[in-house]
């Protein structure tokens, strides 16, 4: 599971309830009791201030309900194939950024919904890299490079993404928190196949790299200066594989175009959330697992330029 996430224990909360409260009461005269002491004890244990911010990547298969029944039954399998391969791409091709992750940690950080899900990661950059790698595999699937016969049966797939950055906590082996709630509401409001980010994620890129637009002109050395990466092993920049953002600025590979535009607001728990539409173009060398000598250059888009309101 993700580290540094506040974990609440059910038995501990029940212990506090049993100490200060009654499980049931059916007196003739019903009186609202004082809960001040229990409130203070619960507040001290839960310690909302200790909740850490994490990034959530929401992935949703666009217009899943429009697939025919047989194809609908296969889509979760397609998603699982793409998800597992994306984890491999992140761990093998983005070794500096994902050096603190392994297959198990990412799998345990995922909340599946059948036609998508929510992935909890440390920073919006991790979420963005995962989304890019996922979309690369979607392109490979749609272009008949990955399970071509399955692709012929299901037809092409299109996804929408949302990236949020806010508090997360764990309870009873499940994840909860504002980052997940906001992400789900963004995906629910979006009627197109876009990549949307909330203002917290937008500001994270603004503070750390002077704006998400700079992804097309930065190197991995500059990303290593981000505060959250200060304790990362920088030797991996030299010895490891680092695609998408490499050691040199290039207009022929990696992020070649980045556009971001505020498109509207949604309300979540009486709070207005500013939403931004992200469009990236990424060029990579793709090859089959069975033959890495034959490579193809693929340029794909994450999100689109449609700024119709949300």
C-alpha cells in the first residue's frame, strides 16, 4: 500500500465509542447527550492534520455502456491487460520517477470499478506518467499491435482521465478522502474523452516546474530538483531507463507538445473546484515484447483540445 497515508483502525475507534458512548439506549425520556469529550478523543486519534496529500489518477472507459453485451464482458479483461502492462512500462521505462514503486504497491493502490478505477500515487507527476503510458498502450491496442484478434472483437476503446491532488486516508483496507471524491465527480461531470486536472494538481506543476506546459522543455535532471524527489536516488538517472522525460531536450521524442486551459468549475461538498483541460502529445519508440529489434515511432495524444464546458 502507499506509505505515509494515515490509517484508521476500526477496533480503536470502537474502543473510543465503547468508552464514551452507549451502543443503544431506549429510555422513556430521550435526551441528547453531551459528546464533547468523545469528540475531543476522536479528533485527537483521527488527527486530520496528519492526513497527507496524494495524487489520484482516475481512468474511465469512455461510453462503456454503449458497447454490446458480449463486448462489455470483455472490456474489463482489456482494461486489466492494459493496466498490468502500464505498470511494467512505468517500472521499466521510467525508473527514476517510479523507483519507490513495485508491481505489488501499485496494484494495492488501485480501486477498481470494472470499467476503470482510481489509482493513488505520490504526486501529480506520477499520475501523469502513468496516464501517458496507459494511453500509449491504448493506442497500441487500437492500432492492432496488441492482441489484434481481441481488438477486432471489442472494437477500439477510448478513455478519459482525471488527476486530482488532495488528502487521502485508509480505513478497513480501503481508501477514502477528498482526492478520490473530487476525482470521481470530475469524471462524472465530463461527457467527453479528455484528461482533466483539478486546481491543486495544476498548482503542483506550477510551483514545481513553473507550469505543466514546461514538460516539453525539461530534462529528467530538472525534474529531480522537485521537492518530493529530493530523497530519490539520482544515480538512476544515469544508469536507468527514463523515457517520456529524458536526459536531453528533444522535439523528436518524449513530450513534444503540452497545452492546458481552465474550462470551468464543479461543486464538491459545497466547494467550487476549478477544472483544467490538459492535452499532451508524446512520441515514443514502441516494440513487441518478443522482438525488441523492430521498433515503430508512435505519436499519441493524451486528452484532447475540446474545451467545451464541464
